[in-house]
């Protein structure tokens, strides 16, 4: 009696174990088949996202960058923008030349998060393009619009230069200053405030330091530039020259 009961129990256990194993095997097989049949949709777009575009042509205007100039990877240059030899434009800056020309001169630097723009025309009658001459340092977070900065000047960070303003050579603008439209900062003077006012004359030692600062920042930009492949728009001029000679590119 006891032997028959034990035999029935063992048969039920074996049957239940077999059914459970069969269920696991079948579920694994279904998952494998499902994995084989699932494929990406044919209308799925494969985006190749590499960050924002650095050079933005606008119509016939294409930004020009010298071979030995440094433009940080996330800078935006749009339209009529020219970055001359050994100049540097640092991270996060936007130079928008959609209405007029913007020029960054020899050994000048535009530091982080600056915004430079140029209007169609200036209400003061002065040139509406934005011109930054040689050996000029533009501090971080500055806003420049249709202004002219002559050689060897320092513009302190967070400063605003409005339409038609002019900073003459060997001048210094303190941080956080606002230069109203048409205001002229004469040669060799230190200005500051909102609106910017004359503070004092620039000393001879400070005048010498202006160009030294521009050179030091250029040396630092060389270290940053060495981390990236050479980049400029000179190849566009070469291609244009080849086409004019009838050379197949």
C-alpha cells in the first residue's frame, strides 16, 4: 500500500518537473525567435550629432578664419566674420555678421561667452560694422554691437559697447562698463561705470602690459589649439583660385 502511494507521488513529481522544464525551454526558444525577427524600422533616421555648427554661411557670405587663428569648438561664426592671423575666439562666443562685417584683428582675443553683432547702420553716422583691431583683449561675457576698438586696448569682462562707440588706442575699459551709442573713449584713458565715465589716465606701465596680455593669451591659445586638428577656411579660397585657373578639383 505504502509502496503504491510512493510510486504515484514520484510519478506526479516527475511529470510536473518535465512540464516546467518544457515551459522554460519553449519560452527561451520564443525569445530567441523574437530577437531574430525584430529589426529596426526602415524609416528610422540615424542622426550624426556632433554638436553645434561652428561656421554658418549666410548667402554669399562665408566666415573666414586664418590658418593660425584659434576658434574654440563651440564658437559660432555666422556671415561676414573675419578672424585674422593669430587671433583667438574662446568657448561659447557668438559672432553674428548677418547684417554687417565683424573683424577680429591680429593677436586680438575674444574671451568666453562674448556676443558680437553688427547693425545695418549706425544712428550716429559712424561705421556700423564691428571692428576689433590688433592686440585687443575682450574680456568674458562682453556684448559688442557696431563699435570700433583701435589697437592695444582692454575691454573688461561683462562690458557693453553700443552702436557707434569708439575706443581709441591704448585705452582700458573697466569690467561691467556700459559705453552708450556714439561715445568716444580717448587715447590713453581708463573709463568705467554705467554709463562709462573718465576715471584717470593710463600709466606707461599699463600701456606696456596691454600688448603683453594679448601675446600671453595667444600663447595660451596655442596650447588649446594643439589639442585639435588644424581648422580654417583657407581651403575655400584655394578651391576658388583653382576654379578660376580651370584646374579640376
